[in-house]
C-alpha cells in the first residue's frame, strides 16, 4: 500500500496541466466518488491496526497535496494574461453603451435662445417665487383689473403678495428696473398656473419671453424679428400672420400664427384644417409699463413677445400630448437620443 501511495504522490508531482479542462479531469480522477483516493481509503480499512496510524497520516498528507496542487493550478490558469480574453473575438466591433440625451423641452429652449442670441439678445433669469408687483402691478394689472382673472395663480401664503410666477414677464420688469436702455433680453424659465392637467394644458410649463427697448423701436421691428425666428425654427418656407389681441402690458397687441409645418399650410387635424398654428403673443410695450420701471416712455419704445416652449416643441416634433413631457417615460425620451 505504501508503494501505491508513493506512486500517486509521484503522479501528482509530475502533473503539468495546459488547460482548465485537464485540471478538472485530474480532480475527478483523484478525488471523485470513484477516484483513486476513494479506492485507497477502501484498502485502508483492511490494514492491520498497528499500521493504521502511519498509513493514515500518509494518506491524509497525499489528499492534502492533491487538493493544494489543484487549487494552485486553477489560480494560475485564472490569472494568466490570455485568460481574460479567452473566447473573445477582439476583431468584433464593440457594443456602444446607451447614453442619455437632453429632454425635448431643453432642446427647444436652447434652440430658441440660440436664435435670439444671434439677434443680439442676452439671457436674463429671475426667481420663480415672486411678488405681486413684478408679476402683475408693474405690468399694468391694477388690483381689481379683470385681466388678473386671465391667469389662475398659485399663492404661496395667505398674503396675496407672494406667489409662483405665472409668466416670465416678471424677469423683464426686474431687468428694466436695474438696466438702462437699450435693453435686449430673452427670458426663459418655468412658470405655474392653477389649471387642470390634460393633453393640452398643465399646471407647470415653460416660457421664453423677449424684450427689446430702445429709441424709435417700431411694430415693423417686432414683425421682422418674429419672422426671422419662425424661419429659423420651422424652416425657410415658414410664414407668419398676426391677429389683433389684448394683453395688459402691450398696446397694440397681437397673436402670432405660423404656417403649419406638418401639412405645409394645406390643412390637417393638428392645425384644425386652417393651415395655421398659434405660437406666441406679442406687442409694443405699454408706456405705463415703461414708466413703472423708471424708463422715459417719451424717449424710448419697445416690443415684447412670449411663447410656450412646450407648444413650440409639440409643433416641431409632432407631439400631441403635453403630459408626455412630465412623465419621464424612457420610451418617449429615447426618441430624442439622436437629436443634438
């Protein structure tokens, strides 16, 4: 039996595997249920009592040597440099990880700002929590004026003086208070109105408003600026029309429609078969608004305009439900992965 133990030990010492499969085959042959060590233990049962101590120690030492040898070779195999790339075709093209993209609202907001920046406008920002003066009073909304009912307002406290801004016109007021003409600013931001949420309305939305004040500014300047914007945003074939309207802070005032880019002005369900889509309100700044901010209305004139970013985005990308912008549904957002 001693000769058999020495023979197995020599085989273990001479074992030089070249692959992990050989190591596993060796383990099964030596330590498996029908392996050679099991046969050795069966023979050990027939050994004379006076020899059991010596032979038992030799058998246990052999088993430990086999286990240590298998573990050592497995570790060496796993740590070989070529093991990391085993079974991998390095010539195959890699799989690109999916990366995020800008939200469509951010994309359109940036486009609008970029267009007017090329016309010399600078970006102005202001607080979302405002006071009555900057949101209403300075914009020609007297305390009991019915025009205040045009906007359902979120008030912050019992006092009617603190509220969530209903338009970014408050930024225009703050700009006029701290700057002297000429003033040429674009005011992007989030606004809040207490409206029922539906496919065409939401209590939170985004606006971009513009203000230009200087000497001898005319309505013709306003029209040409908006026409330039429409062509840059919707394409060179875009046309605009202006309809008389009313806003407390501009006089005269107008609503601006752009030719439907989905049907080319021929009429479709989106434009209600008119060929036109409303995109913004605008007008010449009311002299009372200029005076309220300390600007001489006898010397200076100006125009203002405002548009909803969601509205422009819906027209540009053909989105028909306003709620999609706020639900963070990745199936919707991934459609804009390729949009720069």
